[in-house]
């Protein structure tokens, strides 16, 4: 029973790390696109 709980805790922690990494990646991606649009508007 205890091992099962430990396993689920590790799985949940793993998914939290993956989710955080994904959010950070998308934030950087969106910021890059917004910067690109701003530069595009300034140039043209």
C-alpha cells in the first residue's frame, strides 16, 4: 500500500515538472511571436 502511494506521488511530481516545462516553453514561444509582430509593425 505504501509503495503504491509512493509510486503515485512520483508520477504526479513527474507530470507537474512536465506541465511546468511545457508552460514555460509556450510562454517563451508566445513572447517570441509577440516580439516578432512588434518588430514587423515597426519595420513596415
